[in-house]
C-alpha cells in the first residue's frame, strides 16, 4: 500500500500500524509483536493454474484435431500435442474454443439451459493462451503475495474465489454468445479489496494520497484496456465490485488507539476495537453483497439479458472506433 506505511505486513495478534502522531513507545512495542503471514495460497494458485493449462493443452492436441484448411498449421509444432492452435484461431498461443468449452469454460447457454452452474467457478482456473496465463499469473503474484502476507490465506482466499464468482455472474448476464475464461475477475477482486482496505483503515496509513492515486491509476489503466474488443471488462468490473465490498467486510484493522492500549497494558479504556465508520461500512457492504449476488443469480437463471436493463452497457465491454468494431 502506501510507501510510508510503518507496518509492512499483517499480524495475527494486535495487528495495526503506527503514525507519527502517536508516541514512539507504542510504535516500538507494536513492532516487537508484529509478524507476517507466510504466503502459500497465492503461490499454490499459480501452480494450479499452470498445471491446468498444461492439462488443457494436452487434451487440445492441436496436431490431431487441427483442420489446416480452415485455420492454418499449428504453432510451435515441435511441442507435439502441446503445440498451439493457429493464430487465426487463437492469437494468445493456446487451445481452441472447443477445448475451453469442454474443460469448463463459461458459456451462458450451458449455465442457464443445461444447469451447469459449476462453470461460474471452473472458468476462473482456465486461460485462453500462454500470454493470457503469464499476464494474469504475474499480476496475481504482484498483488496477491503482499495481501496474503498482511491478512493470511483464509481471507485472501475468500476474496479471490468469491470475486471470481462475482465476475462470472456479471459476464454471463452480458456476454452470452462466446466462451469466457480467465482469472481476471478474481484479480480485480484483489485490487478492489486493496482499495477498500486503504479506505477502511485510512487513519493508520501515512502517504495516503500517494497510495490512493497509485492504486486508482492502476485500476483505470486496466479498465481502459477492457474497452478493446475481445477483452472481458464485465468480469473485471464484477470482480472489482465484489472484492471492493469484501474488503470492507474482511480486512478492517483495529484502530491505533485500541492497539496502543493493548500493547502498553494500560487501563485507559478504549471500548471499541473498530471505529464507527468501519462498522458502518461493514454492515452496508455485507448487505450490498447479499443483495447483489441474489439479484444477479436470479436474473441469470431466469435467462435475462443484462443489455435489456442497461442499453448503454455495451460501451463498458467495448467502445467502437474507426480501427475496430464491437460485436455485442
């Protein structure tokens, strides 16, 4: 988060941060009890995604199933059955759409009409190609490792999975003619959680403005990329909103005044472990999460099209220009 944040990781007991407005004694006592969580969940997620991609490429077996007359020859043919589909079929160096559908890619018709709701989760473990996999996994390592060090694998794991699920729901409501895969919703959920964690723990950070501007800049750049064709911005937005709300629910830290009294073992009473605004954000966010998932799932399994309720939303997924067209 902020570069001036004196606490560089989360703690299992008496977690918090100091600022220059508090006595140095409290700061040093807090540092003595500080410890970081050892990250293993995020590295495990990366390994699982890589293994799944290898399995998908093995099943894809381009040399056996490729129809050269339609798409051209397989790429990197020296890899044998692990070679990539022709670039005209998949420019990201990966399997065919048929293989992605077979392996659990998100497809609206199968979720709604064939009751394969499990695809809302399975799709976040699949990737369209090697480039797609590398970009997502590098981003996951960059964002996820630090969050897991601060807050542990349970909370970050919940945010990752539930945000991916939220991104899949929003995607299914708007993109109903194409297969969708990738961990983008889960990744944006972690970014959303970083933003809400900064807001709900605002009083314990230094260099707040720099941290907020940096994070918002990263988000805006990634969302801007989503206006290009063939990029699923709905998964990004759905995952971000889910993670943003989950951050208020799962990532609040005890305020500095309460921590100081605990560390110094004084009798000065600080009754509440959390500030009133943290509790308020917790309640509102939890209600919005429940309402959002309920409405989204009801609309999805009733077969509704999101564009019927939001006619301008096609600009979220793709903005047409003289250089490209958008197929809604």
